[in-house]
């Protein structure tokens, strides 16, 4: 008997794109105008968000960003002047984590809602403290885990949360690319460049997948990780890393080959009790998703790209949460689960033993 043709109607209509508030259009201030803020500001401009002030110790950098994206915005070199502006309700803090905690705390004290750059904090207890401060002040504190709104990651997460593949049994991600672009930049001084600065996106993806709809979170029991240098790399941090994560009824692996100069490829595979999701492509911006369950396989045509749409998603979720008087899905407290897994993996890689996530409260000190 001939099987019926697969159609999109056989599968759920997955809402994966960034969402915008219906009527809430606050003034937004940006603290820190480094290279990554190009994507922040491009996303905000495309979404027609109102950035009214930019601040950087290098006032020329702030002015350059203003001129490119929001010509009518004010420019400051002192963040306290920006925070003193009562018209600004939301602050995007994009500085390095070593100074970001203080800026987040001052922003909260000024009554501002805050979007923090990732990785959120270097200390889980400090992250808890900041989350409590925001709750006490009555403001929202979210984290810019922008990969959550990369189209393929967002589609896969929302499909899992909708119960489309049943209970998750395995998650496997492989990222094979060339990360030597960091040579000569401050990133080259990060000892665990792969597991900390880069892989935080995949730790966060895995954590959100295993969180289900938030009511049936499955916590990792152990993580084992290792890193090594490739035979040809010219930068100091190891470019090869791998992670195995154990759950009570599931398993996950993350593989990062940051030395791949030819045939670069990214893939993600999620297997559940009722279906399978997979994505593949030559990089994080060009991914094809397949969704398989009883009845066949469907490949949705996804719109958008991680850069800059992921940055639209993080700010959009914060603004929607403020409007709807709820916690953002990318809240600081939510993100601490991802950081706990990240810190445990780094500790495991340094010690060569399995580690229980949550037992490592601070980013491990590098051996160099």
C-alpha cells in the first residue's frame, strides 16, 4: 500500500520567530559599544525598537554606533548619566563580565529592566544575588543567550516543548569550523575559549531542551569533558573540546572542532520517544531542519538567521515579559542552569573526572 505524501499539515505549526510586544515601546539604553553591538543595534533597528542613548568609555565608539544606527540617540562616556535618564526603562549591558556585574547592579538600583550580555556571571552565587535584587526592585533581568532565537535552535526547542517528539532521550550536537579568527584579539587570552565563551550557547540550548515546558525539567546528573590542541593551531587556547552529559533517562554529547579549515559543518540531532529532530548545514546561519515522526518527515522552510535575529529574540522576549508582567524565558535565574553545566564541564576538563553540575559555583581558575 502506498504511503500518503508528507505534508506540513501533519506536523505542528511551530512559532519559532522572535516576538515583539503589542503596545510596549520603551526607550532603551546601551552600555558598552564593542564589536558585538553591531548585531544588537541592527536587530533593534530592524525591529523598530527605540534606542535613545549609547554609552562607552570610548565616546568615539558610542558616537560611531549612534551615527550608524540611531542618529538621534544621546551619547555618554559615563554610564551613570545614562542611568539618570528617567525616560530610559530598559538597559542593554554588553560589557565584559569582569565589570558587567557592577553595571547590572547599578542599573537595577536605578529601576531599569536589564538585558545582560552572555556569559551572565562568573559566579553562580553572584548571579543568584543579582536575580534577587531585580525581583526585590520589581524589574526584569534577562540574559542575551541569542542562540535561543537562531531559527533552527528555536524551531527545535519549541517543537520539543510542544511535545511533538515525546520525551527526549538523546541530544547530540557537532560544530566543526575554524575559530582561529581570535588570534591577536582579547579572546585569545581566554583559557577555556571553547567551553566557556563559545560553547555556552550549546550548554544553554541543551539546558532549554531538557527543561521541557518548564514543568518537567530533567536535571543533568554528571558531565565529563576534555579539551586538547589541534596539531596545526597557532593560538594559545585549545581548539578541540568534547562533552558528555548524563541524565536520569537521557544522554547528550557536544563536540567542538574549532580547527576545521575545510568542509565546515554543523549538525544537531534530538531523538524522542515519538519523533526526531535534526538540523545540518555549513555554519550556524545556514541550517536545514528535518522533523520526523509517525507519518513521515517534514522539512520546514525557516526564515531568518542567527545573526542578527537572535539578538532581536532576546530583547523581544524581555520586552514581551515586561508587557505581560511575567518572567522572561531567558531570565537570569533560568540562565544559571546553563552556567552551572558550563562551569562543571570546565572543571571536568581541567581535572579529568566527571563533575556534578551545580557543585562548581565559580568559573574555574585557568592553570596558566
